[in-house]
C-alpha cells in the first residue's frame, strides 16, 4: 500500500469520508494542491489537521467536490424531458416520485419543480434532492441565487417562483415546499425504491469505471418498471444493456 492508498483508508476510518470509488489521478492531484497551499507536508498531518480544524476539513470537502450547477443545464435535454419523458411517465401514474441525486446548490431540483408546476400541475409529485456535501445542501435549502447564476431561468418562471433581493433572487417558499433535501452519499447510503425518475447528472465524472457501473446498477434497482434515469450531457452508460437499461432518448435510460 503506498502513501495515497493509506491516506484513503485512514480518511474513512478517521473522518468517514470514502474516496475509494474516485479516479486516483485527478483526486490525488487536487488533494496534493490543497495540501501544498496549506503548507502541509504529509497525509498523516493532513488528516490530523482536518480532525482538529473544522474549517480546513470544510475546505477539503469543497476542494474535492465540484459543485458547479446551472438552472435547466443543457436546455435541449430538458426539452426532451418536458415533451417526451414526463408525458410518458405521467400516463402510468399521476404522482411522480423523483430523485435528484447529487443536487449540489439546488439549481437542478428547482428547475424540475418549476417545470412540473408549470406544465404538469395536476399531480402531487415528490422531489427528493440529495448531496453528500452539507455546505451545498444548506445553500440549496436557502435558495438564494446571484443574478449571474439565474440566466437559465425563463423570465416568466423567475417572476412566479422567485422573489428579488439586492444581489439576485430567492426561491419562494411555495417552490421550496415541493422539495425534500437530505444528506446522502451515493457510495455508502441506501437507495430509495420505486422511483419514476432519477436525475444523476454531472456527478459521476470522478468515479472509477467500476464505481460507475455499480452505481448505475443500483439506480436501475431504485427505478420502478418504466422508470427513467436522466444522466448528464457527457455521460453515456457503458454496458447499459448488460444492466438491463433500454434507451428512451439520448441521456435517458429506461428500466423496462
Ligand atoms: C457538478 S455537481 C452537479 C450538480 C447537478 N446535478 C447538475 O448537473 O448541475 C456534482 C455534485 O455531486 C456531488 N457528489 C459527488 N460525489 C457524491 C457522492 N458520493 N454522493 C453524493 N453526492 C456526491 C457533489 O457534492 C456535487 O454537489
């Protein structure tokens, strides 16, 4: 076991952070850069520092996760969701059970909540939004967005679902009440069952191929028959057929 591998084992033991499913080169580079900037020379010292200093621990968590998100990210896929996927799903059940896995600061789940309210208001849909980074979850729950970050939201939606404040816009309580936010680690925690739709977009980029494969199998089991997994615009599932998925559209995988 080399020093990086030992660090990964110690991280789980001491801080309950499991990075074993993440691609080593990128993760190692990011961690080493952070350690250099803090003038920490060894992995052991780094773990001890994080144990004592909450701020350093939070910087570490922030550094290893990429939280960038956007409202209606990759708009053409949201159009497919609106015009093809959601109408099909709603033929089977009026009330959709939806999971936004790796929701970051909330742009994805708020986009979804607005879309459902506007276009499919008949049902009592539930949206569960999860992330393993507590800081982003807190921001998502608060729902404050700077002006530069709301560009993807159509004006009509912005007026209806957000209130202005000095530097930007805040999600209205009516919008927030459609979403339940929870802390959840995709590599450790239990998955829900019978989901109609799961969004896992731009989350798996740093996962190893094996980890991705296992994760996509677990998503498959979390879907009800005919349920859909919606992935990011660069994420095609390798061996999707082997797991059992069929293609409903590009980046939309269906459990038959
Ligand atoms: C780039 S953001 C994607 C946000 C949103 N899904 C989108 O597409 O805009 C990736 C998110 O995945 C989360 N993430 C990474 N590994 C995770 C894990 N093991 N469990 C849960 N969330 C994780 C990160 O904390 C981050 O907020």
